[in-house]
């Protein structure tokens, strides 16, 4: 579900999480992003490279500490973030509504389990 919404903009869940962290409009050091996303530095570099390729994010050397690189969300990234935030919020509302209905919740968890099992078999 989430993946299909994100894939409309070519994003993965990890790329979305990075974009969402940058939505506060502040520049974030790459090391901070890696720690927050709980990914190794090399993985974060790949995530950020793709976001830069899409022009959703840009990186600058920190003026105060030239050893650090800061990541910022671009205007294009902010527009995509706003659009996706609305769609993801709707998904969250749907999920919470399913929690209120136990039959729907069980069906959703079963579907998730099948999706995960299918992913493992496909590898």
C-alpha cells in the first residue's frame, strides 16, 4: 500500500523517510540522517544520491564546519512531500479505521503477512 503510493514518485520507504526528515526546512548533517534512519553511511549516500537525482534534495558543505555535508529539501521535494503527506495520511486513517473493526484488522495483517512471505520467496 505505502510502497504503491511512494512508487508514483519513484521513491522507496527509506527515501521517503529521509525526505520527511528534511521537511522541517533545516539543513541536516548526513551523519545525523544516518543515525535517525538507522542505516549505514554508505546506504544513506545511495538514498540521498537518488533524491538528488530526482531534484528533491540538495547537499551543501557546512559553512561552519567544512568537514560536514548538510542535506536540504528542494522546492520540488517540498511539493512532492506535501502531495505524499496527504496520501500517506489517508492511508494512516484507513489503517486506523481497520483497527476499530477487528475483521478488517485481521484481513489487513493477513495480507501484510502474505506480502512479506511472497517477497521472501521471490528473492
